[in-house]
C-alpha cells in the first residue's frame, strides 16, 4: 500500500495518510499559496485525496480533527526541521548516472561505517564525496552511513529520527544524498544505509496524533514499542516496508542496516522481519539486482539470518558483537559490563570458528543462558569489527581503540578482523588510527528533554564503572570534538597504519584462501597459556597459516602439524610497519621452533603459491 504522495501525471497528485481513529483529515497546502482540501477515509483507515496543480517545492501539512496541524509521517523532506511543514520532492528530476551499476556481492564487501556530520569539516553529503577516492585507495568498497532520517536540530547520531522517509536537511537533504550515492556507484562503491525500525526519537514525533503506531504491550529502552503485532499493526508494518523500498527505489541504496532489531517486539506467527525480507526479495527480483538487509542484533539468535525455508527470517546478514568483545577484551583487559563474559583466547577462537561465542551457555553479565548456535551459519552472513559507532561512542569519553592500546595492538586488531573468514567492517578513521573521540551528541530544543538525555547517559555507564563525567551531549563542543582529522592519514604512524590496512585488504582480495568466506576451510586453535591463536585457511591449492599473539611479551612455540614448507608473507612487527622488528623465521615447517613478537601476528603462505 502506497503512502505519502504519488504523482499521477497531468499535474495530478494523490496524497495518502493513515489515521484510522480520526474523524476528519484535511490536506493543507501552506506554500506557495494556502489551500485546504478535505480528504476521504477508506475502510482501512487511509485518508486520500487527488489534487491538481500542486507542484514539487510546495509545502504542506495535514489538519487533524480540526484541532492540530502536523507534518506528513511519510514526508520526504522537512526543510524547516521536525516541527515544520513537509515539502513535495520530485524524485524523477534527478539524473542518475549509475545505470550500469550491478552492486557488490555481500561476501566481497569491505565495509566502512561513517557519520555524515563528523566525517568531514562541513558535515554534508557533498563533502563525503571528496573523500571517496581516499577510501577506494585503502580498499574500501562499501560505505555504511549512520541514519539520515530527519532528526531535531543539526547534531545527532541519527537514532533520534522522527521522519523515516525524509533525508536530514542539515546534511544536504534528498538531493545531497542522491549525489553521494550516484558518485559512489560511478566509482564502484556500494552504499549501505542505517535505518531505525525499533523506535522514534522523542522530539518531533507526531505519530501519536495519527494513530496506533505504538503499543503499550512492550517497553523498549526508548519508551513504548512500535506496534508490530497489536491491533492495527498491518498498516504499521506497511509503513516500514514502504520505507525500506523507498530507499532502494528513490535513492538507489544497496543495503539497509536494521538498527537494534532486539528492540522490535513481535510475537506474530509471521514476524515483521520475515515479511520485510520477503518484500525486499520480491523487489530485488523485479529490479534484477540483489538488495540486502543487515541486522544489528543483541539476541545471538541465528533464526534472524537463517533461510525462511528452515524457519528463519531470511535476513541476509548480521553484525557479530561477540567477535568484537573477544578482540577488545584480549587487547584492553577490560572486564566490566558485558565484557565480563569475555577475555579468554577460547572466546575469540570460538567466534572465529562459529560466530557467536554465547550459543546457549550461561552469561554472567545477563544472569541467564544466552544465545543459540551459529555454527551452521555461512561465514558470509556475519559481519565483524574491532570498532563501530556503538562500541566507541557508548563509552563515557568516546575512546577509540587507538587511544586504549598500543600501536602494535592496533595492527593486531586489524589483522584479526581483516584476515578472519567473515565480512569486515571498519569505523571511520580506524584505518589510520584516528584518536579524536566519537562522543554522544544531540541538539534538542526542549530543556526537559535535554536534561533527561544527560541523566540517561550517566545511568547507561553505571555497569562499566567508568569513573568520569560524560561530556555534555547537548554542547556543540562535544560534537566538534567528535569530528575526525582526515589529514592525519598522510602523517607519521597514521600513514603507516593506513598503508598497513591497505596491505591487509589487498591480501584478502588476492589470496584465494583469504577471500574464501567458508568455515569449512578453516582450522583454528587457541593456546590459552600463551594467549596465542593459530589459524589455517585454505581454498583449493591456496593455503595460509597465521599466528596471532595477544600477549604483551614475545612467545616461543613449536609449529603445529602443518604439512609442507611455509614462507613468511607479512609480519606486523616488521620495521616497515613501525614495529620493533621481526624475530621469526622466513621459512617454517612442521616442528619449527618459533618466536613471535608480543602483540603481533605473522602470516605464512604455503611455499610455491606466491
């Protein structure tokens, strides 16, 4: 069911809005002239009207029961912000130049998460375009943009959006996003967009005035849950399904990242996520191009990404937080909050082998058994990382990994992610060791709400026992401190690290054993007492053997049962990578006595391949 406005041709435009419990809805054109049109209600609660000579650029509101005027819930643009009128956009007027673009298979993506407002000095879509070539030079082929749905003010992570169809005005609006996607596709870069289907922000959320978009059957960390399984939920589901298709159709987005699906409460026999996946699959078939859905989930429930024919929802992939926690705790030694469940080599070894570390066993942090097995989930459905906006920004001081660990440990983290059998994701600036924080920031206009946000952030950090005061999220200084310093990538150790990331990505692409995302072609073994992880990967005749040393000290060990002769191809401790210098042999075989530098990794290739 279409919602919002549709151009019918010959100067005629249809407006459709869902408000099943209202008695009267009017379409009110407020610019360039003031006009009012009474709408008619159908049996499902949709109000409709076809009007003539209402052109792109016109501003409009809906009059609800002759009591209040509100923006369109499906507005495509809010030029005056969350409280102003909606603006009609002509999507057909944009001249796309990506007709030959066929997308990038999910399994081949090197993802790069960025926040538009802090990625550049200007904080706009157009400014992002200027950095595409630098990203391509590193080896990035997919950017993942944090939410751009209209939020209040000009500073926000994006998860306080209240107009899911409207592109943030301060970033450059609809035109700016299209220009960015168009340029990305022309240069071979896929675009993933973060969308929020689990809650709405508190300021500018006028859906309450329209109908039962929310339910009091469940509570989320952000308030009442969105109504996916209560009375009238069919049309609420339609609203979000139409939103997903809107990004694919009107903005040529390649994939959607579904934020925190554990906040989508739904006990329907046919889950919303399953219905969404079906609709996107139908759209992909009709377009002759695969569009992807990627979940962020705190459930460790493999059903999310299992095929629908074996009882899953059919989502294409999901983030794997357990991998992050395994790497982070080994490198930092942190053991508070959810990190209490990690910190051993066996945890990371299991994550590399299967994905989820917690697959049904007891979690000390959660005080219950947690998760189910991802052992049979293909590696190409799991996305891993050592940093992302959550794991950095949800620390009191927004500390990046580069400020918590040594340069050697940063390289080790890069190797763990990029040489894993999973899809890698980097967080903006990670590739050159950005050390500016990524803090939490907002720009609300309601003082009570501002105080509530300040209090909420302090409460959120209690389980981690970080003994420091979080920066004021409302302050513009907090936002400005979070901007990355791009020029660092060309200087000193930052340039060395950037080159190192590029080397790892090139190895991943050119060595078949590394580009093969297959758990069946993987051996992984942990030496707990030495804090060492041994990994062998292969595809056909291509074989690699990697030693990861998470101990601060150099470690001596005996080469395990690996047949043949192996030649060293990369050692993170080498001088060329600003390391202390390699002390391990160039060529090894079964039984060789090895000494691996502390906080380093070494990659060997079976002799005769390169």
